[in-house]
């Protein structure tokens, strides 16, 4: 696997407050990364920095061979990056179909493997609700729609923040199943979620963040073999 995303010495700020302290991370093509840690440790900040939503970011970010540390979010997205934010960001006044259509485009390579029909195949509930407005969907359905909308851009990398937060267990299982499908498609992902056990089953690597730094980066088996890391940084 070749490197798709390379971050080196990234520092990010909210005004005068520094949120990231020299973060370095690589993601290979098709690799699934689990990003875990307590609240306020910098996980969302890291995702926002990668996608360009945090203006004051310093250091090196290279995505798909291009330096994106100073790039705008729309330009980064054109390189093949999709973002599923915490809170989902669904357009409530648009129908399910309209939410999907507005995001549809070919991937960087010209691929259009992800279409509305394919999204509906993965998420049958969205097909059943295709004419409903975004505000009429349950939280789980909105999360499905947000992921489906990201897939409609035919990306090379998806950033997924709080994958199953607030979702019923059965809906959460659908999200984990979808992550497996995305992995099989060769799409790289960085997934944030509190369920580290579920993440360990689907991720290639586990990355633990603490106080704006990376405290652990390795295979799920290595993390499981050292419970002191989970106890220190997750309280479990």
C-alpha cells in the first residue's frame, strides 16, 4: 500500500489556544484507521485540520501527492477526500435523493462506482425513505445519509467523526457493516468512535490521542496486549 495521506509535525490552533502539538500520521491507500481517545484530546481537531476546516494549522499535510496544509476545503475535497462530521450535517429541507444527488461526482480517477442505486443497496432504509426530507429522518438514518453522501463523491479517503454516537445498537451494527464494505472497496478511512472494541474488529491500526498528541499508533492486537494504554487514555 502506498501512502495516501502524510502528516508531519502538525500543530493547530483555536485562536491563541493550541489544540494539536506536533502530530505526525500516515494513512496508506485502502487502510482503515481507528482514532480514539477521551473527549477533548484533539480527534475532531485533527480531522478538521486534514479537511481544511481549521484555518490556523501549521506543519506538513500531503494528500494524494499534493501539499494541502494551506488549501481550502473544497480544493482538498477535489483531490478525493470526503468528510462525515459529528452531527451529520444533513440538509433538512432536501429529500434523501436530493442530499445524495447534490454530492454526486466522479472520483479523481473518473470512477463512478458509488451511485444512488449502490447507496440504496447498502442502506435499504434510505431507499424506503428516499422521498422524505432530511429533517424527517431518525438519527441513524441521518448518519446513513451522511455516509452515503460522502460515498457519492467516490473518494479515496473518508474521515468519519463519531461513527455511531447516539445510535441504537442495531443501527450501529449497520454502520460497522458499512465500514467493512468501504474497506473492501479499497477506500481509506479514519474513523472516530467511542466503541474501541468495535473499531478494533474493523481497523488496520489503532491511533490513540491524548492532549493533542498521538500516544499510541499500532495494530489492534498490540493495543489489546497492553491494557495499561486503554486504562490510561480511555479509562477502561
